C-alpha cells in the first residue's frame, strides 16, 4: 500500500519558517516534519511514498537526493575521483516526488498523482501534522466499513478558555481553561484511507479536497470516520512548531512510535572483475563446423548433405 503526502502548499501561517523552505521541511528535533510523518507510516509497514510537491519542491527533492549519503559512512578517494559507501543507516523507503504545480489545490494535487497509485487502496495525509495514529487499525476499520473514504477524526486540545454565554446573557455560567477530551469537537485530522474511485470526485487543479469531494462523499454515505482519541497536533503556526520541538526535546513526543534508529548496515562491495587469465573464452557457435570451399560460397553452390 502507498501513502500520499500533500507537501506543496505555501504555509503562509508559519511564514517565519516557510519563507525559506516548504512547511513540510520545517524541522522538529533536527529532522523535517515530513520525515516524522513518514516514520509513523513506516512503523506500520507502509514504506512506499508519493509526495505531492509544489512550493519550493526542489528543496524536498534535494533532501531525498542527499538522504542516503547523509546517513552513510563513506570513503572518498580524491586521487581517483571515487566514493565508496561503507555503512548506511537509511530507511528502506521508496519515495516518488511529483511536481504537482505551484498553485494547485489539495484535491488537484491528489488527482495529479493518480497514475502512481496503481488503482489500489491508498493512504493520504497532510505534510504538517503528526500523531500516534494506529495506521493499520484505521486501514482495518476502513475495510470493515466497505466505503470509499475514511478520515481520522481527532480532538485537538483547546488553546484558550471556553465558556457558555447565551445571546442575552451578561454572566458566564461555566468556564473551562484549555479544555480537551469530550468538550472539544471532532475535526478532520488527515490520515485518510481511500479507494481509487475517490479520484473521480476531483474536478481539476482548482478542486479543494476538503470541500466538494469530501462533502459529496459524505452526502452519498461514502465517508467514514475512524476516531483517534490519542495525540494529534498540526503545525500551522510557529507556536505549534515550538510546541512540537519542546515535546521532542523533553522526550514526550507521543507521535514517536517507531523504534530507535537502526544500526549501521555494511554495504556490500561491488564484485571485482575476474583476472584476465581466469576468463574463459566462449566457443564460437561455428566451432567444429565444416568450412565450405570459398568457390562454393561465392557461387551459391552450398551442398545440402
């Protein structure tokens, strides 16, 4: 199964960071949040990714072009212009990076990668949100429903105190500082599981995935909600980024569900060519065949016996 990650938006609400790089490349704990999302999926056995690039997408391509090298021990032989990889720690991922346009909306980006999805069930999420979502459980839930689309419903912790206030009231009847749990509504947390037929609900580049496609799927009874009561946090603003960084540094990153970094794996050396003396010359297909007299070849008088 493949996972599609939307990574092409401008990220205007976190312009302090996205002015220099696309939002999915903003780092948490020294790694882009995009890497954290991929680690979540890989922990659940999904290692084939299709990344929808757009704004400053070349920086995402550069990151993955250098990723293996940056996670390897290498020997450079300057006099020979050679590089030998000794050990590597890179994950066994397949990453397809697709330029889906600078101005394309979320639905349009998904539609543009249709030919990479092999007409199979696939996952989809945003490139700026993490959580300890049980991906395999959401896939199993999706299959039990038998519908075209499943989104992960989450409750984001409140940032401000909320209270009840009627239209004509001057007094507050109840107050809760930074509520969570049952006091918060369920919202779309991404981490979709989708059937290929949902792509037919996308009109073109201007289609916003969260508008017409999801609204139509819901109206037709084809949209299910997998409830995730655990941790989930988007990175919409610099404040969100600082919150995630603080959780990571304090060892409280609930979305870090994967195992510690793998040990370095030795890279097999390329097989050396066999010594010239050891190379066996293959016999000619005509070896042992009877040579014909030249005059017969010239005149076309080739014997038949």
